[in-house]
């Protein structure tokens, strides 16, 4: 597979046909101008220093040189070979709460946006660990299986919003169980589940799920998003806020961070509870804890880095430009003299042959 590092430069190739048209138009105009002075054959004899063919050769050399130069600057790259790379790390599933309460803005800009920022910063700090992503509301969905492709994880993360899970509610236990089932079967170590939520669990027994995960060798950490004081849940339509979520009595719903529930889940899962409060030290504690865990070896098939091939085009472009400098547009008098000397024996032979025939 071939790709270009700077494909925008390839647009310059569109100018090459215009360059060719301009050259031929100029050559034709010149020929017409000379024709007004007399016969082309006669002018060629009267003005032996002109060299129309060389002018054409010079144009071809410049045309090819510019073509190679554009391709070289665009930097073609080649690399589709898959290699099995050995890595050492931990398998980590991040379970992100996308229920409507995560839109609360008690921590700016919102609980969900802060959670996504924390995950992104975590990806920057992790190294060769495998990452998986689960989203949950009233139900849980595997968004990204375990992978070392952090760019794919960031791309997936950027597209997540509260509408990716159609079932309303918050089922933390469901997310923990899905993560547990998504790990490599049979392993009892090197596994981490990080639950990022506001802790308002309404659907299942998350503590029991954390205990099941711990029994299977998983470590369950929780990160609480929000404030204990809480706040209302804004509702938006076409990018404009239209009010706040209300209950059946038309009272504004206030959602609060349930720290005690998340602490209990983390304790049952043998992990830590952290507050998602924009403090870098909190995240560093979790990352250091993961990095201190025993690592496992695993093979990962990755595409090798694309190799630059610009030199295969820039070198010919340079050679063609140098050749163009050595092609003189005017005829060389010395070359004409040598042509006359070299042709003289053939002219003598022709005269002898002609006289014998007479």
C-alpha cells in the first residue's frame, strides 16, 4: 500500500498540463512569426545557431523534473507489513457512565467531559498496557475490545455522548460484569477495571459484581465524577439549553455524587476510590498503582511504520535539472564543425559513386 505524507502537494500536478499547453502554444506562435519572415527551411540555413529540437528537449527535461519534484515533496510512503511485537503490560477496561446525570455541570464543563479528559490523560501516561472501553447507562456495551492502539481509543472516546446507550438508568454492576467477561478467559492476574461514574446506581448490585470480579483476579477501581452537593441536569435541543430535567412532580432533579457507594464498590473489588476533581495527583496515584502491578507478555500484531520514499523522486528530479543546464538552446559551432569533419568522408564517397554512374 502506498500513501502520501503530504497529499495536498499533489494538487500541483494539475498545473503540468497547463505548462505543456503553454509551451506548445509558444512554440507554435514562434513558428508562425518566423514563417512571416520567409521559408522555414531557408531560415534554418540562414540562422544555424537556432536549435528548436533542443528547446523541446529542455522542456521535456524540465517537465519531468517538476513532476518528480512534486511527487517527492508529497513524500510517498510504503508499509503494510504486519509484525508480531512482544509487549509487557496489564489489561485495562475503562467503564464510562454515559447516563443523563453525567451531563450535570456541577464540575465544569460537565461530568462527562471531565471523565473523557481524565481518560485521555490516562492514555498519555500508560505505555504498553492494553486498553478496552465500555459505556453504560441502563445497560452496558463494549465499545472497544482490548488493544494497544491508543489512537483508536482516543478516536472512539471523542465520539461518546449520553445518547450512545439507548437504555436510561445507571447499571454499574452490568458494566463490571461485561468487563470481567471480556478479559482473556482463564487468567487470574494482570486485569484492571476502572469505573468512571457519579455513583447513582439504580439498576443492580454493583458491590456484588465487584466481588465477583475480584474473585476472578480483577482489580476494580472507581473514579467519582461530580460533587456531593450536586446540581441539576441541563436539557439541550439543537445546541441550546431548554431547561432542566424534572421529576413527575415537576420539580427539578438534583443529582449528587454518591461517594460512599463508589468507595464500597472499590473496596469490594480490591481497588481504590478517587475523586475526579481535576487534581493531577489523584490520576497519578491510579496510574502508578497500575504500573506497579505484575506485567504479562502478549504478542500484538501491528502494522510497521510507513517508510519514506521521497528520495526515489527527488534524486531523479535533481539529475534532470542538471541535464537541462547542459542542453544549450543554441547550436554549438564546435559541434557543427565536428559534424562537417565527420561527414566529409561520406560526402567524398558519394561524389565518387555519382561520377562512376555518369
